[in-house]
C-alpha cells in the first residue's frame, strides 16, 4: 500500500485499498490501518464516502466468513439444516439451509435442484382404521420451520407433489421428480430413525384410549373439518364453568339437565352397546333452546357458532362425514327448520341414516370399496317443531327422545353464552377419565338398573335403552363431577318416552284411515253422484274398495299388507276364510272390499261440518 500522505481523494476510495486492508491477517495492525485511513479520508474531505464503502466491505466479509464457516461444517451424505431436527442420511444429496442439490453427472456441477429450502420427512403416521400411511414433512421458509401432514401417495408422485406448492413448499413441475426422489432417499435411508406414529381420523374411543385426550394416538383427519378438532380443548377456568353450570342445574329446568346428560351420554353409547339416537329440544323461539344446546356443547368444546355446533344446511354426505369424525362425541345440530331442499325431501331417511351408525357403501375411481363411515353417539338438536313432526315411520320416531322447551329457560341468556364461550372443555375430559377409573362393568350395572326401572310394556324398548344411557351419564356426572344431587328423576324420564301405541306404524295407519274417512264422508254416500266413491259405511264398518284402500295407504306412507295383517290380529276386519277381504256390491258392481271396523269416535261422528263438505273440498287420492 502506498504511503498515506500520497493518497488522494480518488485513490483512497479505490477497491485496491480496501482489498489490501481486509487481506491483513494481523487484526491489531488491520485496526490501526483502518483508523489511519479514516483520518486521511477526513483530511481529504471524503470521510463519509470512505465510511460508506468501508461498511459495505465489512458486510461482505462477514457474509463470506459465515458461508465459509457453514460449508466447513457440512457433513457429506447427511442433512445440514439448522433447527430442531436431527441430521438424517440423504445419500448423495447436498442438503443445507441454502437448499437441496445434486451433482449433475453430465456437467459435474451442483445444479440439479430438489428444493430451494430445507425439507425432510420427520414422522410416518399409520391409520388404525384403514392401514394407510401419511407422512409428516418439516420445511423451513422465511427462517421458520413448519410441519404438514400429507398422504404418503402425495410425496411419491411427481404429478401430485406439486400440490404442496399451495402450502408454501417450493415445488414446481420442473423440480417435482427430484423432490420425490430426495424424500424417498431420506425416508429409506433413515427407516429406523423416522418414528412410526399410529393415528386415527376419528375421535372417541380408539384401542383403549380416547382421542383427543390420549397422546399415544394422534389425529390425522380431514383438514376440511380441522375446525371441529381444534375446538375440542380446555379453555378458561375449570372451576368457573362448574360453579356456573351447577347454578343452572339448580334451577331444576329439565331442559338443561337432559341435554347436559345427553352430551355426557354420547361417549357411553359404544361401551354400553347402545345405538345412536336423537335428543330433540323443541319449542317457540327465544325460549332458550340454542343456549341450552351451547351449554351441552361446552362440556367438550367451544360452543360458539360455526365451531363445534353445526346445522342442517349441509348435505347428508357432509353430516355423515362429521359423524364419522366425531365417532363417539355428540353431534350437535342447531335449528331443524334450517334444512336445505335435498334434506327436506328425505329428512326421514337422514334420521334413519344417522341413527344407523353407518354410512353408505361407496366405491372409488379404482372400483374398490371405500372405508365405510361408522359412529355410535348421541345427536343433540333443536327446533320450533318436534323432530318427529318431520317423519312418519315409527322406526324413525323410535330413535328420537323429545322434550318441549318451556318459556324463558334463562333469565340472562347473554350472560350464559359469555361465560361458557370463555370457559369450556373441562367436564368432558374429566368424564372420560371417570369412565376409565370406574370401568365399564361397573357402569353397565348402573345402566342395567335404570333399564329395569324403565321397562314398561307400553314404552318402546329402543327409547328405554337410550334413556337408560342418559340416566347413567346423569348419575355419574351428578355424583362425581357436579356433586349437587340434581338428578333427572325417573318420573321425568318416563314422561319423555313415547307410548308404544303412538310409535306403531299400524296403530297410526288405523288412526290415519279413520281420519280420512271422517274427512271425506261424501265419498261413502250413495246420494252424492259427482264424486269418485271410496266405498260405503254399514253396521259400524267402513267397506272400502281395494283401489281406494291402496291409495289411502300409499298417501299416508303405510304398508297395506302389514296393516291388514295387524288389523286381522286385532279383530278389526271381517274376513272370508284366509282372505282379508269380502265380497260386497257397491254401485251395482260386486267386488272384494276391505271391511274395516270403525272406532267409537268414528261410529258416533254426526258433526254436520263433515257431512256438509262440498264437492271441491273432498280429498283426491294419488292413484296410479
């Protein structure tokens, strides 16, 4: 370097000066030289320019040293990522924070790119239901590590792996095949190091544990329903929730106690060999139905709208998938009146499907059968009309426990919602722990006792079984969690159950036929010639033409054969040997008709309102 006093305004800013300065190995001499150069620059009036260049060279030197240090510690055939993950064998790949590269065999240059940032497989997940594997990938973008769980088939196909670009992974159609190759190399080279974690896409009882509370099994369900899973957690104060809800129970409102007990009972349906069932709270608006549903949801999860609680606006397939996900946790649906048109048309089928505990069998594009959805839980719902008013078949009604919601269940519903939305999720976890501690045999004994008390020839067995599970859950929660003595009484429970006669399809068919006859008297009178005749009334019997009888049964959705068999056993028919019809001449034509005995109510019917029905008011049947 030339003497300092010979440096000019131009020469002191030359690149040669800075190169010689930073080439000095003696740090003390370098520091003294740097000071002297700064003083000379000040004398020449270019101190600001000199310092700007000096700082730039310092940054370059620092970065150069950093890179040199990094490359000096790279271990060949191993990943060299900074972060929380251990090094993994990666065969011939060069994997560092700068990206993942491979030497090109043609050029000998490190120019084959698998990914421009760190990425590696850190865990394999084996689904207990299907046996299919998913893989957890860790990747670093913007100096932050992220994790993502994807199907194994996604990272083994170049055409599928490009979908990961939507999650922030740098993959295109150009480097996709190399990323697939790199991930396969790492996974196979570290087979012993990569942990295999058993997983499930379902919540509830899984191989002796309970998801999401037991960590031995992890959840790997559909990301579309991740909001439901995320809502199931413990938030706020455990004591605050119990104190407040205990206060609600002490109001002795059956609506609160029943839906709370049903929410707990959902996780007992499977261990107690029960069947899925509905618990429906119905009544006029602003009575407190939705708030009560939210209180029941807060046992397990966040009760806010559009988190755990769902509605009927989706499709039957969507509800089936949600049931499969919840498995043993309660499905909670708000407002049965808010159904889409497709559900409205086959609501009875939806009730049957949800209570069957099994989804429909479906094939996939490979023409194999998909895993069938299945569940065993309790379905809590509400609406302004009873759920049974949407269905006609006794089998569907038999799966519904209904309670009318009285006026003003809560003095301050806003306060209730505010508290349970800030404190929730503790009771469900404690209830699951309680089931494990007591053991299923002891709980079955409790349920058996309730079932015996509920046994009644006038009540339906399926409803009694469902109610016995609810009463069992109510007793366990009352004795061990709330400790407040606020049980659902046996009298209250029996009031909810439906009489067997009300559920019988044939009983309801008989009442339906009697009503139709009473509503259409002119169709049984020979004096009215302008109407299509259904038959005649004689000696306490409705003598019905076969075609008319078929149409009446069809219009009500009842089975003609089943009803006639039942009516014969009940002595309500005049028969001809083994035939359930008899010959009768009506309007000059002899034909075999149904002779159906009319009940007393119909025999004494003399209300002129019915007999004065005009022609255009008479009902037409949907004859084929």
